[in-house]
């Protein structure tokens, strides 16, 4: 009886997860339609009192391109100021910027507070850093020390992008980004 009960619970959870994924994909399909605009009523759909979706369209130009920031000293300074605004102490912020730089640079020379393949291997993470640009914002969570940012700003993904030319659209950016 317990085995059957557990199987039924698992099947119910799987069905709910599938249904949630279908709702999310429905919202995405609507949002990707070329004629849908930012405040289109189609971006919100209530299916029942407990299910539905709301899509928020946001331009990438309102976010900071992490790869562009790490490409030069001015960008690194911007990251240090941002981390300061997010209440990271100076040493942690400097270390994090160095580790991020080592993550994307194409050499094996370690930044002052950074980490290259040797440090990752010693930490049981062979194969890191990839020494290439970030391909998604979610990759930032793999960088040692990023948990400090995540603790201070749980919605940190809303501030960064890997797309675009690095120019910020002031009409789209959050106040702390500017």
C-alpha cells in the first residue's frame, strides 16, 4: 500500500510539473510572436483561480553585459562599484572580479586574487575555468564566490546579460544599474 501511495504521489507531482512547464511554454510562445508588444493583454492569462501565466517583456539593453564589463579596466571598475552598492566588502568584491576575469580570459595567468585551472583542480573542479566568455547569465553561479552576490541580491540575474553591445538603455535599466 505504501509503495502504491508513493507511486501515486510521484505521478501526481510529475503531472503537475508537466502542466506547469506547458503553461510556461505557452506564455513563451505568446511572447515570441512578432506582433505582441510590451503591454499586450495576451501576455497575461488566467486559466483558473490557481493557474495561469504572466509574461514580462524586458529588453536586454537594460542589463549589464558581463562579458563586456570583464573585457576592460573600466568595466571591472563598474563591477566593483556595483558590488559595493550590493554591500560586498572591498576585499570580497576585488576577489570576485579577479575570479570572474580569470574565468573568461584566454590565458592561464592568475589575477592577483583570482583562480585558474590549478586552483579549481585543487578544489575538485577539474575543467574550470573554461577561459571563454560566459554563454549564459546562469553560468555566473558556477564562479567561486558568486554566492556572496546571490545572498545580497537574490534577483541578480535581472541585472546581467551576455547579449548586446554593452550599451545601457537608460529607459530600460534599473536604477542600481545606472
